[in-house]
DNA sequence: GCCGATATCAAGAACTATTCCAATTATTAC
DNA sequence: GTAATAATTGGAATAGTTCTTGATATCGGC
C-alpha cells in the first residue's frame, strides 16, 4: 500500500520505480517532501520533516535517499559556498538567486533563446556537461 | 625588510598595506603564492607551499590570512560542489571551467558586451551583489 | 625609545556536514 | 519458501574549517 485518500492533504502519487530506481518507502517520502516544499531544504531539513511520517528513519538513510535520487536524475543537489547541500526537484535548467536578507533561494530561469555557453570565452575544445549559476543579492522593497 | 633581489626567482613586490589590510609577513607570503601559482590552490596547498618560506606558519594562520585577503577584496574564494575552498587572485568578473578529467580549473571570461543579468528571469526587485558561474566538463583532444 | 592597547599568530581542540561500516531488515528472483 | 541482493539503521569515522587560548608582534601617544 502506497497511500490512501484518508491521509494528509495534497497527497502526491509516486510510482514504485522512477528511472530505474526502486522507490522504497523512505525514498518516496523524501521525494514527496522535496516535491511539496520547494524551499531547497538541506538533508537535515528533510530529515526533520520526514520523521513525521517515518519516525524511525535515520539521517544516514536520508543522505542515502537523496544521493540515490540525485544519481538517477530525479532531483538536483545545489551547493552555495560551503554551506550544507540543498536539494531541488526542479530539473529544468535554471540558476539560483540567494537572498542575503531572508536566506530564501529563488529559482531563476534563463530567458528564452539564451545559450549561456555562447557568452563565455571557453578554453578551446571545452565540452560542457553542466552549468551552475548562483547569484547573491537582496530584493529591494517595492 | 620585505624582500631582496637575492631571493628566489620571480620575486613579487607587495606593499605593506592593501585596501586597509596590514600586510604582515604571513599575509604577504600567502598572497605571493596565489599570485605566482594561478592554480586555484586550496588552503592546504597554500599551507604546504608557504612552509618553504615560513617554516613555522600554522594552517590556522593560512586560513586567517586567506580570510582576511578575501574580506578585503584582494583575492576571491571559489567553491566547487562541497570540495575544499580554492583561492584565486583574479579579481575580474569571470567564471570557472572545471575539467573533470585533469581536475584543472580554468578561468573563463565573459565575452565583451555580455551582461549576464539580462539573460535571467530574476525575481522582481532583485539587486545582484555577486554572480558565480561554474562549468563542469572535459576538454576534447584536438 | 618606552608603554599600554590592539592585532596577529600558533597549536591544538572543537565543530559540522557528510560518509563509512557492520549488523539487521526488506525485497526480489527463482 | 529460500537464497541472493539491496536498503536501512545507528554509531563511529573523516575532512575541512573554525574556535580558543596564550604568546608575540605592531601601533599610537608620549
């Protein structure tokens, strides 16, 4: 049994397997939290929230689950400076704006037609596998 | 006495104070290493190299020096994933290309006339203080 | 040049995020 | 149902960095 309609609000159905990864109960719940709270939580944030539903889960398992989900391309791991890693279910290519005042992290999409690699003087022969863009700043009061 | 011409090759003259920071012997030597070896070394790399000239320096002092230099805008701290921080004397706005095969980090300049913020759908009112661009990939054999 | 105030340094302990390990439990394939 | 495999747990271990404390060096005023 995966879930019933009698459970808490906004239930998200998660299949038993995603891109070859067996979705155990723990992985489902970890994934569900990332889906419902798009706050870019840390492993510890996820751990504290997932305990409501799986009181016996360990932090190591949360790390394992997050790693498995990242490895299978189901979520993304995001790092700011040397702070704790954060996790993000938004798979579209995007950057992150880190509000220095509130600490909130906003996803930032590229405007259509933008190809970032064209803007850069890359070393000759460079083949890009991944791009990461992080902005830090404030949001002016309007 | 800061240095003499009899010392090792490619001596770099460093003033006694840079942007309000007192340049102690330790800070000078740390800075000198960053200037002469543009490898984006880690704190530990710097520590090992600086011991040639200051055998009694401690790792904590290297961290302190690097922090002071970063805080005064004399060098930049660069982070990849959650690896050790690396340090970089290149103050011009630039990104980093991380070669996954060799581990070498290449500075990547923006092509002239590019304003990155224009390419992004930022949250309304966002004021950017800092942009960080990291690319990961390989360099194709030519 | 001397003296108190301040800044820096050194050494090691402490801290934190993360990973590793060994034992247990769950799941799958047959 | 059983053996093989994979996942989970809890605690120990690790690595990078920061903190603490006492010693040392530097600065500003006299």
